[in-house]
C-alpha cells in the first residue's frame, strides 16, 4: 500500500500541478474526531476538491503519527505532538474535557460551559475511560496523581460511541470533549460538566511530514 502511494505521488509529480488539487489523500483521525469531524471533512472535500480521492483512517493519536512518518498517511489529527520526532505539528484548537453522565431525557440548550465539575467529583464516580495508551487517559491520571486522587476505573474501552452508549444506559460516567457529546446533550440523553478544578484540556494538531510534498 505504501509503495503504491509512492508510485501515485511520483506520477503526480510528472503532471501539471497548476490546476486544482487532485490525487489520493489519506487522513488519520482519532476516535473522538471521527465522530465530530469526518463527515464534515468528506462533505467539504467533495464540494471543494472533487478531483481528490479522500481516505479516512481511524486510530489512536500515537499510531496516526507513526503512520504519517511511515508514509501510510498524508495527514493526521493528533493530540500528542511528541509521540514521533521529525514531523510538522501545527496547533489547531484546544478542547475542554467534560465529565459526562446519564441525562434525564429532557432537551437541553447547554453550551458546554454551563455546568462544571472538579476532579474530586470525577474520582468519586465509577468511570468508563480509554486504555492507558490513550493520551486523554494519561492526562486524567496525571492530573489525579498531582492531587493525590485515585481514579475508580469501572471499564476501559477505546470507543467513543460505546462509551456514550454505556453512559446513556447509566452504567457509569465518562470523560470526553464536549463536541463528542453535543448531540446527546442537546436531546437530554447526556449531561456534560466542564472541568474547572482543575481545567482539563488538550490541544489538537494537524500533523504531516516535511519530507514529502504537501
């Protein structure tokens, strides 16, 4: 697959690139971003760059960066710029994390800033979190250790969709960025409380290799 990508790139380099962008582009997204971004990314690409064949690849931040380095991906969205050295990491946005719990079914107009939670609140609850390989899990545990808190892990699961479904069923609570649960918050299936004591946030980067043509 990597060899075929290099052949395609070589063919493009011999053609006139003065026209609109074209060719095959593989983009890596994390599980959270896959829910929030993938559909919009595909729609915009089809609308603005009809000659581009887009491939969306899901994976954890660290794996996506390794795949960019090995030329399996052209671009990736990642939360861990230090996972792989020698790649270009452009900061895009900062996501605030929220403590999410089962809603009561009533429609809400929550903006993501209305309700707040502390790390102590989270430590007192059975949490559904991603595995230790996840940057978000490491962020939460580092913050908890700094405060001498022990996190009660009910279940480890590397699926945003499954985490949300388990929270909606009342099996446990979770920690996710507000964007990942905005729809469920709006229809009352999930309550999201933004962390303020301390603030838990992470920065998202666009990652690519400077060794290959953009």
